[in-house]
C-alpha cells in the first residue's frame, strides 16, 4: 500500500514558487468558479504561494478562505501576498493534509490544485477533504497528467526531461499522471459515481508564454528538487541535468513554440 506522504518532486526553489505564483483562480479553478457563492467558507489545500487562494477570497466577500500548506516559508509568502493585495477575508496556515485541524463539516468547498499527484495515498487525502466538508458541499481537485503533455517543436531534450520527471515522481512515491486517476480516487474515497463530475482543461503556453515557461525550466532543471531528486535516486548525472537545461533554453528560443499541459478535474458532492 502507498504511504500517505511522498516527497514533493518540484521542491520550493525560487524558480518553482515564482512559476506557481502566476496561477490564478480563472486558469486553475475555472471548473469550480460557477459553483462558488459569496458566503462560502473555502479551504484551499496545498495552496503554495497563495495566488489562487486570494483570488477565491475575492469571490466570497461575505465568506472566508483558508489556505493550507506544509511548508512554513511558502505560507509566509502567501501571507505577504494577501497583505500586498489587501484581501482581508483570507488566512494561511501550516498544516498536514492527512490530518486536517478542523472539525467535521467545517467548509462549503475544499479544493486542492496540483496536490494529489504529490501524495502517496490520494484517496486518503480526498477522504479527509470530504470529512471537513459540509453535507451538500463540494470537494474539488485539479491535477496534471504528464503523460498527456504535448509541445512543438519537438526536441529530444524535452523528451528526456519528461521521461526523467516521470521516474523522479515515481521514485518519490507520487503519481505524475494523476489527472487520469482523479475519478477513480474519488470513488475509492467513498464518493458515489453519480456524485463525481470529471472534466479536463489545459494550460496552453505559446509564443511569449511558451518562452517564459521554457526559460523557467532552464533554472528549475538545475536548481530545483528535480535535479537533487534525480541525482539522489541515481536517475541522472550532473551532465544529464545540464543537457536538459540547455534543451529548454534552445526550445524556448524557437519559432511557433507552444506546450500544452492537460489537467483532469473532479467536482465531488458530499452527502
């Protein structure tokens, strides 16, 4: 049986957190937004630097949003962003998603974004999310599916990057292709089939956005936990990592570049 915890394969290097801080509720929780009411109390689990969490808080002016993350430094960064954006109905706490510090039925919505792919037992986490959600409320999740990534132009270095990431995630006890498993994990967590809505959406980074995404991986390949995990598990050498970084640099400078990142999405009704 998989353990409930796994190693976070991306880590929290500045190059990683900076990329995550660009995410918005619109591009990362669009499937959830039509279901949000102005009075809702929402938990955003695995909130990272808090950009999505704060967007959600703006949508519930009569409600409250709590962002939770395991890493104290990231929680502090999220608190600073909330202060900078002057959003006052949001707070951030360090917490363990496997043992949430809330009573049963506390929230109207519990959301996690790109989180289930990094835990050892996603169904257990979904059960815990369900526990703290009110009857009639929603448990929602969105996770990428790395095997479904597509990009242009093709580059053998990016093929090696993706293959290595898959191996790193598996070695860390995680599931890099989580998007396709979300509905099954929800069923394992006790949700009835009629209470689970499954959908897909994509991030499409093209032209300048593609250049920025590629440039971010020039640094991430070398400085983030991608590199340290690869070497710790004996999956890549320093030369391999440098080659992958150079590949991203080359790709980001090509014409007509794009990369498409599909994510599975679930909305689960709590009974």
